[in-house]
C-alpha cells in the first residue's frame, strides 16, 4: 500500500512509503504522483496533508521573481482606485520637436527648477536666470550663487547657496526675503503648501514658512539627507545617508516612524497615500504610511536611481542595470520591464501616457506607460549639446502645443520641447 506520513514535529519532512517498504524524503521536489485508488484511510491522510501544505503556503511571505511581499495590516484597507489624473488619458507626447531654445552664454552648475511659467537656471558665474517656457526669452538674471536646483511655487523662487537662502519674486527676480544658513544644503529644497524644507550638510533640517522665511522648527535627525525630502499632507518624509527613512510631523518635526533599509535611499515618492522608496541597496520599497513597515519590495540588478513616478495604478522606477520597470502600485506585480540604451542619471517622469527618460547623453526617450514599448526619441545635435545637466523636466502646458519638457545642457543652452502635433498637448 502507498501512503503519506507527515511528522508533526517538522513542517518540512514528508515521507512517502512505497509498496515494498521504501520511502522518499521530500524536501524541495514535488510529491510523487498520488493514486486515488488507495484505501480510504490513505486518502484521508492525503487530504489532510493537502490542507496543511496549503495553509503553510498562505502563511509564508510570497516571492515572485524579485518580489517579496509582506502581509498588510488587517485593518489597513487597500485603495480600490489610484488617484485621478487631470491629464487627458489619450495624451500623446512623441514625436517631439524643439519649440524654442535659449543660450545663456555660460555653463550651468546645477539642475534647473521650474514652475508653470518659467525655468530657473543656476549659472557658473553665480547668477540665477529665469527663462520663459512660452518662447525661451530670458525674463531676468540676478546674481545669486545657487548650488542646487531651485524650488518655486509660481510666486516665489527659492535658491540656496554659499550660506544663504533667498526668496525671489518669480516675475522680476527681486528679493522678497532672505535668511543666513549655518551650513551648505545637502539636498534640493522642497516647497509645498506654504512649507519650505531646507536639509543642511550638518544634518539639521529647517522648516520655514515659504511666504516670509519664518523659522518654524529645526531638528537634527542624526544623519545627513541623502535625497530630496517629500511632503504629503501633514507628513514630511526624509531619506538619510545612514540608510534610514524618517516620517516626521510637518508642524513640529517630531518623528512618527523610522525605517532602516540596507542602503541610503535615492528618492521618496508619495502617491495616493502610498510611500515608495528607491534605494542604493538594489531594492525598490513600498512602505506602509502608518508605521513604515515594508509592504513589498523588488530586487533589481543594481542601485536604483532618483525618485520613482506613478500614474494610473503603475509605479515606474529605474536602476543602474539600465532597466526601466513598471509595477502595480499596490501589490507590486511587475507589469513590464524595458532595457535602456544608456545608463540613467535620474528617475523616470510620466507625462500623460508616456514615461520619459534621459541620461548624460544628449537624448530624450519615451516609453508607453501601459506596455513599456519605446514610442520615440529626440537626439540633440552633438555640436550643440555634449551632455545634459540634470534630468529633463516635465511641465504643464499653458496652451495646446505648448512646452511639455525642459532640457538644459551643461554648456548653458535651454530647450523647450513640445509634441509635433499640437492636439497631443490638450
């Protein structure tokens, strides 16, 4: 008689008894074919074994390729739908054209900042130049040394460098307020909902009122910011160079939770109340907003680059193994993966239905958000652009056929990129 014996003291050892008294010690191989012509007692044992194995599989964390899933808290309801995007679902970006260009006449020292109307470009001479997104005209140029990408809320531009932070009128470049800093900034400024967050190289983080520069709080979190902070509602998310990610209360700086990763984060994205972290430990993380626990993570072949982006139930990220990936925003299932022709320098940006990628090379490529297939690219003339300074930046058009992307070369040229078909920007 053939039968299965399960040792209750071990969850992994199963013994197959053959007709001639031999046995099979099962560890990782499938069970031998079961003959249901066995006596009723054997069939009952087999049924019991199937139930136990099923319970064991359900209880264990799931693994699918590079995915590791940890169960969500029972009282944490999963959102049924991703956030609604105001952009048209049929938005088409490629093929691209150069709508305008501006030559600032000197090298660029940091990535630009943008708002709906202008790009703000830090120059080698210590000047900050504002370029109109409508036609590429230089609106103003003022002396203000800037060592990182400026931030703007449309009314004020915030630039920091050489121990000072300054708020300039976006339309004129006139200083509205300024305040000294104890150290240089460690990561790009972030402004949102009246808050201006300033991470310093000393490890302190300042929270200012962006309207007047008033200091609300300052705190030392025990490490230096490894990337740009993120603000969502009453939460501030801060990636640190000691591999921690911290969630703090925006009104006080009090720490709400801390999550230790295996490497510093390169970017934090908040989308629909979900927290996504790109890390230099070869993992992409989805964190629980309440306690910072890991809901799931995906292993890549190299460090992740920059911040992820998300739209329509897809979160998209890129790593130094030159692979662009899209995953389900809640459950982490991989939707597609696409190899890039060059190493990325920054994270992806989603414009309508297109994922936009750029690197050091003078080129912009677009990939379909739903499939990952390449849908077009634009290459700058090598005589004009040797390499790009920072990522190509997405902007909202103010008119059909208007500027959708801004590219800045290290040599000091600014380009406004728009769809070849004006209808595509509606």
